[in-house]
């Protein structure tokens, strides 16, 4: 059966990019898939080990999942560090993946900066832990924003190398399954995961610079709309968003070379759950001074219920904590079965 896994780091404020690029897609996939959604607290200690309020941030992401409409009874919501299999399988993958694969990751290069020798070893191995997150549940589909594409390719490479290196052992342990690898079907253990990166908001850009991704770490708060912003803040940020002086085009082609216009139209389309072409058919020829108030109204209409519900859940976090505990137990059972298979495949002695 198709199984979805995705994760969100509990560092910094969730913004519109996280919501449109990831969380809202998590919600939609619940209809058709078994879903596991994880607050990846172990990933968030790779850049900086000590955070002011990691527990609070973990609860806050969980609140966003629930407020957005994820059903933790039907599906699984938990925080990564509760399930020891993530770290265990990541270790095995550290021995499958090559240092060169990790060195090529653009996110590592960006986050490590100039002084790469001084980055944590955990930051280098970050994608190996991410592959472990996904493959611990043998997930087949992973909804993410465009910035995670390279990490998901690496996850596929790790699964393929594991299946290939251990093909005899997988057969001997009797735990193989048919795995689609390109055109052929082989007997393997880990699926070759499909990334789900679709729609008008896979890469939401900064409101201040159409060439930069909207990000939790941008020092300017005006660059992003946070999920917890109130109506005034949302309207002000959209009003101040950078644009060019021209009127909006009537067709999608007309957005080429106009990154700020493209970004705002993409955000509007994603919020309205319509295509960019439909939005331009409506607003083509009009000025940003007309478009921006309409966009602000739509953003407030869509985001206010989510932030309101988040606040309500966070005011008494017992429910959140209970969800994470229950989700951790259910995820842990799946993870334990995988770890037993993996130990049998690679020949680690166990009871
Ligand atoms: P993170 O926490 O940085 O972001 C969470 C999700 O939000 C997406 N996203 C965006 N989408 C569109 N536009 C943007 N500007 C934007 N910024 C962020 C991200 O692509 C992501 O889907 N490594 C991951 C977390 C992770 C994970 C996993 C994801 C750990 N293990 C396993 C999937 C499967 C990360 O740092 O996401």
C-alpha cells in the first residue's frame, strides 16, 4: 500500500512556504494514503545543539499539523526523537552512503558556510537521517517543497545501494518485496521513494526579494508571512511586498522575468486552490495596488482559522502531548519491525 512520510523541523516560525509547500499537501493526501507526519527534532539540533525552547517549538509544529486538518487518529503524528529507529537506521545509512554524496548537497554547503571543517558532523550526515526517517516506514511517497528535492534523490540512491549491496541477504532473510527500480522490478527491501513536488507553491519566495526563498532564517520578518501572524501583520507584509511597476499580465508567459509578480500570483493561486492561469485571467491588466488588497483578504481568510486553532491547542498542550505519545507508540511499532529486518539483513545478532 502507498505510504506517505514527511517531516518538518521545529526551528523558527512556520511560514507560508511551509504551509503551502508542505503542510497543506499533507492534509490532502490523507484521503488516499496512510500518512506519517513527523516533527523532526533530531534534525533541528544539527546546526545548533541548544535551542531556547525546543519543546515549545515541537508542540507548535504539532499544533500546526492538527490545526491544518491532519487527523492523528487515522494517521500518525509524532516527534522523531521518541522513536529510536531513526537514529539507528541513520547509522546504518551512514555506512551505506558515501562522504562524496553528502559533500555535494547544496543545503549542506549553504548551512555550513565558509568554515566547512567546523560544521557539525551531524549537519553533514543530515540527509542520511532524512533517508532513515522515510525508509524506516518504507514510505513510497514524500510531499515536500522544491528545496528538498536533492535530499530525496539521495534517499533514492541510499535505498538503491542498500537493495543492491544486500540483495542476497535480503533474499536469505526472506524479507524481500518487489521493488520498482526504473523499468525493472527487483527483489529488494526499501522502496525507491517518489517525491511529491507539485502545484503553484513548491518554492515560495521572499516577499522582499523574488530571487530568495521564503525562509525561517531570513533576518527580515517582512520577507515572510508567519502562520501565527495576525490579520494586520499579514496585510502590512503584503502591502509592503516588493513588486515591479507594471500591470499584471493576462497569461502565465507574461510572468517570465518578473519573479516578484510570479511569486505573488503563485501564492494567490495556491491559497485559492486555483491555477496561476485562472488568477491571471481574472487580474490581468490590473495594478498591484488592486491585486494586493485582494491577496491580503484571501490570505487572512485562509490563515486566520489555522492560527486561531493553533493558539487554542497551545493554550493547554495536554492534547498535543497525548497525540505525540500515541503517535510515537504506533510509529515505534512499525519502526521496530523494520529494524529487526535490517539487523537480519546485515547480520547483527539479536534476540
Ligand atoms: P523544513 O523544516 O525546512 O521545511 C518543512 C517543509 O516546508 C517546505 N518549505 C517550502 N516549500 C515551499 N516554499 C518555501 N519557501 C519553503 N520552505 C520550506 C520544505 O520543502 C519542507 O517540505 N529536511 C526537511 C525536514 C525533513 C523531512 C524528512 C522531509 C526531515 N526528514 C523526511 C521529508 C521527509 C526540512 O528541513 O524541512
